[in-house]
C-alpha cells in the first residue's frame, strides 16, 4: 500500500484528515498543512472541515477552526456544496483540481510562447 501524503493531489480525504488533525490538536501550521489547501481544491477541503465541525459542534475541530481558516469563506464553500454526499464532495474536489491544472497549464503555455 502506498504511503499517504498531502502532496498526493488525488488523496483529497487524506488532506482533509490531516488538516482536521492539525486544527483539532492546535498544532503549528507547517508547509504540509498549507499544502492541504493548495491542490486547486482548497474550497472543497474547507467545506469538508465545516461539515466535520458541524457534525460535532462541541468538539475541538469546531472550537479551533476559526483560528486556522477563514470561517466566512469556509461556510460559503460549505453552503455551496452541502447538497453533495461525501463521495460527491470528493468528486467535486477532483473537478476543481482538474480545472485548476488546466488553467495552470494554459498560463505556463502562454509564458513559454512569450519566451520564444
């Protein structure tokens, strides 16, 4: 079995789990934590964190979440995706990653054209 990593863009659930663990335990923000939100699907990660926090509103994730991320933006992303199942949110995250990668590829292609 492959080792899980926040740097695996396809492992959305692991990045949500990692971020939730850091927040719940009030750990220091590191490069790995930032990466959880930098795979073009950060909005979906934030929405998943709000889901978890609301499922246990008295828990440490709910208590600490506003100290780590913009609660206003996260709730906005949650509201836009709350109709999705957990699997549906993961699919949406995959769509966001694909769109983000396409956009980045276009920008890099334009930069290469300008350099030539």
